[in-house]
C-alpha cells in the first residue's frame, strides 16, 4: 500500500467517525471509521518503512595494480536490496 492510499484511508475513516451522523441498520459507521483510520495508519507506516528500505545500497570500489603491465585498475560495484 502506498503512502497516498494510507492517507486516503485515514481521511475517509475520520470523516466516517467524526463527521457523518447517519444511522444504518446493522452497521456502526463510527466503528468502520476507526477501523479505516487504523488501516490507513498502518499503511502509512509500512509505506515509510518500504521507502527507507528501498534506498539502501552498498557501493564498493577496489583498486589494484596489474602485475603484468603495471597499470592500475579500478573496479566499482553497487549492490542493491534484492526486494526492490
């Protein structure tokens, strides 16, 4: 779930919990609003965690001298999180 979807659920849940004064038989809209707000909060937190995890990468640079020719060689590698 993206951060935007989590914020959307938070807003819809707050509207149902605090702004709507409608009685529906067999359904408590305040409870549904609180459930949507909780789901939205979890979605925002997970979205933030996944964004911070996505940016992790490791860059390694190695330099060595070729014994045959005497030239210096440099190798650079970048390893990223496999869950991207």
